[in-house]
C-alpha cells in the first residue's frame, strides 16, 4: 500500500510570524496522522518553518528552485541552497510558474534532475487547461507532460518523485474534478509510468490530486484507488481547515 502524502502550497502568502503561528496551531492537530504532511512555504519563511517544525511530523518544502548550483541568476535560489538549510521537498513546474514565469517542460526536467542531485524530493505538477479538457485531450497532455518531466531519470529517481495532477481549471476556482475523473487521470499517469519505467515503479510512485481540495471533498478524493493524497493551495492557509484535510480518514 502506498502512503498518503498531503502537501500545502502556500504560494505567495504568509509572513514569517504568520508561518510560525500557523505551525504552532497546526502541529498538535496533525501529530497522529499516518499521512506524510508537507508545508511548501515562500523562501523567506523556510528557515522559520524548519525551526518551528523541528519537533513535529511536519516536513518543509520550497515552491521552486533554479537548476544551476550557483551563479549569475539574480533573484534565484538553487537546490544546493535549499538543501543547505534542511529543506526536504520542492514543488517543480506548478502551472502558475508555467503560465507566469515561462517554466517549460525542459526547465521542469532540468530542475527535477538538479533536485535529485542536491538531495531534494521533487513534487512535480502536471495538468490540463480548460480548453484542452474541452477538446478531450486531457490524457494526452498530462501523460506527455509526465514523460517529458521524468525524461532521463533512473527508475529509483522516478519512484522518489511525487507527481501532483492538477487540472488548471480547478486551481483556486472552487471547481474540483469529480473524484472519478481525477482518479482516471491519475491512473492514466500511472499507466504511462508503467510503460516507461515498469510496473513496479508505477505501483510505488505517489501521485497526488490538486485543485480546490478542501475538507469537504478530501475524503472522497483520497479514498479512490490511485490518488495518494493532495497538493492543497487555498485551504492550506488555515490551520484548522488544513488539519481536517490531513485527518480526512478520522
Ligand atoms: P488550490 O491550489 O487548492 O487553491 O486550488 C492548488 C495548487 O495550486 O496547488
């Protein structure tokens, strides 16, 4: 049985003092969960979040990184830098980065490779937009994105990659894919991985769903055959609400 991994993506929200307060309130609420709990926080919160999550079961992730180790890249942060302060996870290729910051399948692939090089675990986002969904090419789009993202990785690396299936039309809109639809898309990604890297790898890889996950729909989504947890945006900003999502099975 695969474990459940539930990650919060705070996006560009929460000041350090808010992050500290959040963790204080949130940690006791999720201390008994069997799921892996991750908070992906803005760069400026990382250090505070790491310190305050130390004695808890909460893991800390970043929301992006550069693929180079160091150099003349003003404003960027490398995987080596993230690792140096104890960050464990990093979101790569979120649709907002693809849409607003010129992230491509190629840079996503480079960043995943760099994440592994520096000992970080990538959470890689794929997902179709509304137009693609209406055209009926969802499966084609998300399996291709997955293939390009994972290109050149070893089987072991693929096993340790978390994939987040996030239909773009469901992000921040309050619209969620039905659990059946979301599960079918996740299954298609898993089948693609089986074709490329073998059944054993595909059975192990964690594939999350993201897009308007909230406490009222988490149980249904996370109880399907193939969805292994979620990447949660808006609903991860409130400790009680996010804890309810983490404790979806209680
Ligand atoms: P949302 O965001 O939960 O606010 O829809 C999810 C995400 O973008 O990861």
